[in-house]
C-alpha cells in the first residue's frame, strides 16, 4: 500500500503540475529560508516563470536585498532541491 505522500506526488506528476507546486513552495517557504530579519521587512507575493516577486517595506531595504539577491536565489534553490527561482524582483 502506498503512503499518502507518495500517492499525492504521483498525482501531481500525472497532472503535470509539479513545477507549479514547487514554485508555490518557494513563496510559502520565503520566511523560513531567508530568516526572520529579512522576512520582517519583505513578503514573497508570487512566482511566475521562475521570477519571484517580493514586496519590500522600504526603498533602502529593497536596495540592500538587491545586493543579496544571488545569495538568496542560491539558498532558495538549495532548500527547494531544484532550480525553481531564476530571479527575484523586489518591489
């Protein structure tokens, strides 16, 4: 008998929505992956075609996060165990 998790994974693959599920996971896991400090001034809003849209409270923080973007992308993809996030746009 299959476990519920493997049955869900099989269904996701059969429906062809695996990529969308992983992208959604990037949005859901933003706070955990970037940490409390960054999460307190930013919110992942959505992801489309590998571009993660993140709302940031202030322009100075937006600039700071832009400098950290390569590290954040690397960390997100490592945590998600796949190249899900190709770019981040801070708004």
